[in-house]
């Protein structure tokens, strides 16, 4: 499944919470508020408040990551490709 996650909290790096190791998710892009896209971000990429992370993985794992990125857990399923 492909999901988009809105980031509301602090600036984080994917390496800080082990996206692949701890959540078994792949981040395929980061969309910036100005519409710019960073495709295939490295594990050192920073994700800022207002960014949207586009991830692939199982829904349960995505929900766990969503709670870190946005405590309100805003998962947009309108772009799901299941």
C-alpha cells in the first residue's frame, strides 16, 4: 500500500527512528510545502513540519510511523494504490 503522511511535529531524520528496521517501511518521497519533491530520500534526509512523507508498507506499520510524525495521526488514503 502507498500512503501519504503529513508531518506536524519537530524536524526529524529517518535514521533517528529506523524507518526500515523498526517499521519495515520504505519512504519513496518527501513532498515540501512549496510542491517540491525529494525522491528516494536517504536515511539522513530531514523531514520538516509541513512536509508530507510518501511511504510504502503495511498499514499497521504505517500507523505506528504516523504517530511519530503527527501525533494526530493524519493518514491520507486518497492516494492508496492497493
